[in-house]
C-alpha cells in the first residue's frame, strides 16, 4: 500500500470500511491549507453528484489528525481520515466467492485469503482515491505558489471526443475555467453527446470507458531527473494507482510512432521575449525526463466500469466451478466523469515531489 519515494503515501481502510484515509510522509512544510479549494476538489470527485455517477452519496469531509499546525503543513507525517457513511455490504455478500469479471476479487483472494473484505472492492476500490484527491489539493496549493497550474478535461467517452488542448498554448486561465465546470470539457456540444453515451450505457445495464487529458503549465525548465526519477516515471507511478486506469501517454504518445523523425521532432526557437520554446510539442513538454518549459501534456485511458448489470460468465473460486454473475450495487456507468480530479491530484503530487526534492 506504500511507495518508496521521498513523498510517501500509505492508504488505509476500504470502500465499505468505517473510514478511509492516508498517512503522508515527506510533505513539504509551510503549505497553507486552502480549505475551500480542498472542499471543491473533493466535491468534484465525490459520488452521487448527478445521474451520470453512482447513486452512493458521501460527504467526503477530510479530518486532519496530524501534520497540520496553525493551518499549514508542519513537515511531520500528515494523517487524513474520511468517514464512510453510506455503506451497503449486503449488496456484495450474495456474490461472495464469485469473481466479478475485470475486478481484483480472484487475485485478492489468492493473495489475502477468504477473510479479506472485498465489499465494494475493498482497498482496490475507486473510493480510495478520495484521500488522494485531498492530498492533491494541498499539492496544487504548493504548485500555485510556484507559478505552476495543473488541470484537465474529459478528452473522450467511447467514440465521442472533446476538442484537445492546444499543445503549445495551454493557459492557466483555461485550466481554471475547466475546473469550474460540472462536466469539464472544452467543447460543450461534445460534452452533451458524451452524456448521451453514458446514459445510454447505463440504461442497458452496461458501461463505457474514456480518456482524460491533463496539462501542467508554468513548470520551470529543467524540473525533474533522468531515468528512474524522470517526470514521466514519477507521474506514471502516481497515475497507475487510480483504479480502472490502463494507459498513459505523453505528448503525441502512440500516434507519434506513425510519424517520421522530421515530423515528430519539436524544433526550438526564441520567442519575442527571448524565451526558448518549441514550435510543436510532440514530446509533451518533457525531454530526457526533464521539463522543457512548454506545457506538460498527457492523456490517461480508463477502461469501462467493470461492475455492470448484465449477466457475465465467471467462476466460483470457493466451490471451484464455472458460473454466471449479475453485479449488484451502486456503480458509475463511466468512471471518467469523476476521474479528472483524480488525474489532476496525482499529477500535482508528482510535480510537487519533483520541485521539492
């Protein structure tokens, strides 16, 4: 549950446990907590906000039990607790021992045994992103003080795509405006079509996947390290802690493999302020693991929500037989709608670490 980076995050609890939370070591001291901003970030991720998400409702109010003095981080371990108030373990007891397709049920059983509580996915649940979003909100305050802004939007849902970020001209103002939107897209017409796709999948008892595009602007050139501690490594490590995330690409990403070097290479030039920039940004603002000074651009791919109401083939690993399953409970028909603040949070934590250490 814990990582080995200078900023170390250990999560505890589970989806239907009494509480969830995190202990963070290595958090820089002197970050003044913006409680209103933390609350806004938590509400963007929280369930039950619209018909596009799970009907489970949680207040998601974080309690800071240590690591805060006079409203600011004090450099000691930060402990955050969030109460679970709307749990329904009975939704999951009926299928105990039956592996939900694309869930961690079976490998978790092999690793932890039959006494492990997998209600709602347990520690593997997207519920565990709540304390991370809180930590990310604190990280974004740290970054803001250094002139760095992180933000994202829903790049696609199914086959419907939003307008992409301009890879060489993303602004902090654009990222802040997206943060204010209940459905964060650049093209609102595309956003309406995305909603239709999500609601259609829900009506059929099915689900749909999508992509989140995230950017960071104001990152000083040279930020980061080569090889194992590259910006891509730090960011990807954090992002792959988000359940349902299956891929990350920077800049042109996989589409860049279809280009020639003469097309892909980002040529340098001095702008009117004698600042070094690149005319394109196929590398996503990172070279050799270091920030170039251009916008950092990445995309995170999320699989369709695995909990669906359709009958699926699976196994009963307690009684060792083939069977079918219909997943009960309250689930998002598309995780992407609540994933944007989760992506932003993990990117912010990674960048805070790159700047602080």
